[in-house]
């Protein structure tokens, strides 16, 4: 999880700012990005929450967060850590498909570093986006399928730097931005979603930190918004 801990601050900042801008324009709410409770009142679903690396900071900013993961062991770890830190997150060992079938809805749905690990990414995106309320947001981050990503994310990160265990990723399951955009647009739930923004993420070996970047050849994030229900 060390690589995700390094990546997490830039993800959280970008997501927070996108949520503040979007919901301010949608309902006129005024949120201070420097406030400890800048996401107060929002319901957020963290799909593939793992140990809660993303869920906890979103909850600390005031959101009501539900974290789901199909692996019960991950959920137990997340619950234990939340109990130690006093962060209120509703962790569940369930699939995104089961929540979709139950008709659950959230202001924001996140699927960060998940799409490249599922068997049927198009179906997964359809289930995840169906959980977004009208006027809500869907976030996803993944790895682009390029020669550069093979060199850096597979050879470099797994076999040279050993940031993650060898075999963690399969390059043929990486997702291009166009593929992800098409899956989001084809979500099949009315009203639909349209792409709101996207950005790359790049690692600086000099600062040993991640930041947003125009370079989307390896890591990137997107956010889409569900249109409001038409009269």
C-alpha cells in the first residue's frame, strides 16, 4: 500500500477541489477548500476501498463515506484502522453490483485504481455510475495502456523499484482515456453522464512526490457528472 499512500494526497486534493467547484455551481453552496469540513453534507461511495486510504481523508473533510470492497479481509483492516483513528466510515464487504441492484444512490462515487483490476471493466463502470445521483459526480483513476506505462508502471514500478509486488498489474488490462470515457457515456442510466475534467498524475523523483500533470500516458484521473433529471 506504500505506493497508494504516496499517490493519495494528490488524488484527494484534486477530488476535493472538483467537488467544491461542481456543487457550488449546482446548488450555490459555499465551501472553503481550506476548511477541515469542506465536504460536509455529501454522501460518497469509495468502490474498492481496500484498507481505507481514500475513505478516511474524505470522511475527515465532513463527507458521509461508505467504503466497499469484495474482500472481507480488506474491510476488516479498514474497520480496525478507522476505530484506531476515530474516523466514521461505513465499511461493507459487498460488491458494487449488489449495491446497484439494491438501488443505492450517492452524491459522489469513486473508483480509484480499481478499473484495471476487474474482469469486465465496461460492466463494472456501468454498475458504478448507476449509483450516482442526478447532479452527482463519478471519479475514476487508472493506468493508460501505452508503451510508456509498460516501461514505468510494469517494468519500473514492479521489477526495478519494487513499489508493488511483481505481477500486481497486467498491461493488457490498462485502460485508455477514450475507452473509459466511452464506458462512462454508455452507462445506460437516464439521465446520463458527461466527462467533466481529466488530468494526468506524474511522479517527481527529485521531490519524491506526485502531482497533477498534463501527461496522461501513465497515471490519470477523470471526473464525470450526471445530468440533472429533465422535467
